[in-house]
């Protein structure tokens, strides 16, 4: 039975890194006779340029009919000043929201070969394996009312709404507990319950769920402390669960512990188990078009896709092993390059992974 995968290259380095991931997918498709079929759509600035909007409804409907989606990244200076309602990032938020992709899994795993590339000391970071579970379709990213309004004194005011319903908190909480069960059985819920009502409720719901998962240890931490602990002693964590904005920020910080943001893949899942897979980083306008971006986060996102949405674990294992082999060979893109290793570009890194499959 064939499986349909939608490819959304996006902007900036998006097409460069997605190209490498697609080569890897095509190779395992052939090797394991997976029956994968690919369809491509525009998202972000590249869609604005053609359709005048960052993601068409037709593209969303096509995505809905696919078994999984692989995305590069969106955004760039070219579209930074257009009307905010059609910014490239809105396309990404639209697909997440319309497909109900509420559970964003961001594993921060330090490959032993990259210990030297981490910003932390080897003894603090080696062996790091944490999972950030970020709520992705609620919180301040989507809360209404929102906008920019003019006050009586003529001054303008920007405003957003941070809110979470009990059911939204409960389902992401369950995701975190279930994930912890398959790992080291610890969940740390990150909030700002000393200040924000929405997160007082968040903490209450997490506590209410905990007795249903007696084999998992639940703790709570304020987000400011969590940011500090992530760079002080990250190995204390197993699963971190948090809201949309805190998860966005903490996962970029966690990325650097693994050597580079170019190493961090992600999965965004809905209640039906359908998923979108993308690197945690953005379109990196500062290096776009130079052929030097690290494609490994996207290649690893493709392998998460095979594992979580398509049930093709053998192929996923092979891709992850190939990434390990390439790192063993000392090949490094500029972002993870350290003394004694060989610096390679995006395409060469893709070639090496293909070779190692
Ligand atoms: P960014 O993640 O694009 O870049 C931050 C820094 O990390 C840059 O120096 C960049 O060169 C580097 N970097 C990122 N990915 C890399 C890779 N694969 N290899 C090597 N280096 C890499 O974040 P930013 O600069 O804040 O944002 C740029 C644009 O991307 C903005 O328009 C933003 O909205 C968008 N963005 C999109 C996504 C997404 O599509 N999921 C995520 C984050 C940011
Ligand atoms: C990410 C990005 C997005 C987010 C932006 C581009 C909308 O930073 O995927 O981490 O904030 O979720
Ligand atoms: Mn982000």
C-alpha cells in the first residue's frame, strides 16, 4: 500500500535542506520498497510570491489527504514588512492549526561525536537525551483577542491573549506522560504559575493527571528557572512539557546543547496520529543560497516521520545509523565544525548520508 508524503520546502535554506532529506527518503524508499509517493506544495514567502498568501486552502486540503508532511522552513527579510496577516510564518501557523497538530516533540539528543561542538562542558552535557513536548496549537500564539489598537490618547498598543483550556492542557499532558513512559519516566512541567493564571490552571491539570501515571514522576518548574537549569545541568531532565511560546524558546536553547540548532528535528502530531516533520530551526536568511546549511535536522525529521507516522522503523533506524556514521567519519557542516574535522557543505553532507545508508 502506498503512502503519500507532502513536501513543503518553504524559504531560505528550506529548499536546500529539504532536497537532501528527499534524496535520503528516495534512497530508503527504493532500498526497502516502501511505496512512498511525494507531492510538493508551496508554503511561506514562496507561496506569497505565487498566490499572494502564505498557504492556500487547497494546499491545506492536499496536506490533509497525505499520510505525513515534511517541511523545511519559512520566512525571510523579503517578506518581513508585508501585512502581518499574510506573513510567511502565518502559513506555518495555519497548517499546524488546521490539521490540529497540537503535540510538538523536539528531542534534544547529543551525538557523542558532537560533544566538542556543544556550548557546554563535556561533563555537563555528554549523554544528553531530553524530549521537549511543546503545545503547538494554543496559548499566546493563537489566543483571541489579539491585535494592535489605537488608544484614546492616540498611542498604539499591541496585545495578545495567553490562554489554555483544561482539555488543551490535558491532551498535551497525556502526550508527555505517555512519552515519559517509553523513556526515563520523568516529566517536568514548565510554567509561570507564580504570575500567569493560564499556567496556574496548567499546573493544576498536570497534577490532576499525575495519579493516572503512577509510574511517572511529575515535577514542576518555573520557566525562568528551567532556562537556567537547561544550561546549568540539562541531564536532570527527561521529558519537559510546556506551552507554545515557552516551548519555542526552550527548544532553541536546548538545540545549542546538542552542538547546533541544525541538529534538532521535530514531529508535530494530531489526535489521528498524522504528523508534520520539520527541523526546529528557521530559514536562516544569513546563510541561504550559500550551500553551507546543515541538512541533518531535516534528514532526522524525515526519519522521525518514517518512525512516528508511517510505521517504517527499519528505514528510520537505517537513516539514524547513517547520520551516526557520517559524524564518525568526521564530516561537519560549518555550524558543527570543530578542530580536526572536515568541513563540508549541504550537498556533500547529503552525499555522505546517502553513501552511509
Ligand atoms: P533561524 O533558525 O533561521 O537562524 C538562527 C541562526 O541559526 C542563524 O545564524 C542561522 O544561520 C543558524 N542556522 C539555522 N539553521 C541552520 C542550519 N540548518 N545550519 C546551519 N546554521 C543554521 O532563526 P532566525 O534567524 O531568527 O529566523 C529567520 C527566519 O526564519 C525568520 O523569518 C523566522 O520567522 C523564520 N523561522 C521559521 C521557522 C520555521 O519555519 N519553522 C523557525 C524559526 C524561524
Ligand atoms: C518554530 C518557529 C515558529 C514558531 C515560527 C516561525 C512561527 O520559531 O517552529 O520554532 O514560533 O513556532
Ligand atoms: Mn522557534
